[in-house]
C-alpha cells in the first residue's frame, strides 16, 4: 500500500517552486521539483531542497528496484514503499529464488530450488504460483501443470522416471474427477484417483512396478499443502506417500526430510 505523501511547507514560494519540473534542481533553490540522474545508472524524480532529494519522490535504482516515498536531505526517510526488479535470493537452508518482483512479492517468471532438491519453473502473481509451471525432482520425475493463487488447478500431468504418465484433474490443490494413468507399454487405467489406486492395488505385480509413482503423487499433494501452511493435511499425504515408497529410495529420503519440517510446525503430533 502507498502512504500519504509528504507535504512541503505551505508557503507560496514553496508551492510555486513545486509546480514546474526542472531537469535538475540547483543548490541555490530552497524548494524545487525536478529530476536527477546518478552515475550508477539510477535516477530520482520528485521534490528537492537545496539540490538534494527532500520531500516526496521516486528513486529508480540501476537494478530495476524502485522506492516511492519520503526523503530528507538526500536520504530515504519516513514513509515509503520499495519494490524490486529481477534478482536472486539465497536462504540459509540452501533454497534459492531467481525471478521478478513487484511490490516486494514474487510476480512474473520464477525459477527456484527447494530443500528437497525440486526445481520449479513458472509464473507467479502477488507472491503465489499462478499460471503454468513445471516441477522436476532429482528422482527424474516431472510434474507439468497450472496453478491458481498457489493451488494446483485444472489439468496436470506427472511424467515418472520409469516412463509412465498420470494425467490428473485438480481443483484447488486436490486431485479430483476423471484421471488416466498411462503405463509405458501404452495400457491405460481410467477413473477417479481412488479408483485408479484401487485397480493398481489389486494387481500385485503392477503394484510393485508403479507403487512408487503413487507415492510421488501423494508426496506432491503433501508438498502443496506444506507450502500453503496447511500442516495437518500435508502430514496425511506424506504418510500416504510412505506406504508406497521403498525405504532405501531417494523419494523416501525426501518424505523423511519434509516430515522433519512438519515436526517443527506440529510438535504435538509426534512425527
């Protein structure tokens, strides 16, 4: 949000001086409204006092960041709002974010790496995933889908490391409706997610072959809820994923690491 602008002294001289924008404001002018270019590529446009930014103005930095607000004697001082241009943010836990910002929030195209090694490439709006995106994991599995205000929404497709695919319909982060599991040999299993899971469970040989893929599916739903801070739902889906994941697999390690994160949020659950 923007704050109410700084008002200069209400003298007639000050009022007249601020009605005309000058290419630069000389030091002799007590009040002036103008524009100044800096050697580093930045610029300032707004109110000046004796040649220095003073009052209300806009400072455009060389990296694309913008500060709109109050200044005093050439420095940012008082109320204002800063937004960033494209940049990279690296956290202490190893996560990295590379993308575009607006008003301090992720907005536009983004690429980032999470603690589980997954990489997301796609669109954001107002700090949340919004639009088309792709997630890939160290396991070789990939998810292609769309998001709406942070939730997976509409059609999404898993491409598993064994060549199988799972085309799903999502609504606000939940798999729902008609879905199709496509085996690498071309055979298809169609129905609701629960029906597909039941059909796979009933075939022991098939279950051994594609069970880990069901585990990855539930892991992704758990991750979805973890990002939305809906911790108990995340826990439920991570526990479902555990049922299908071989103990020595990379995916098992991923599930374990996410459960450790949940432990901090739900200590009473004894995870």
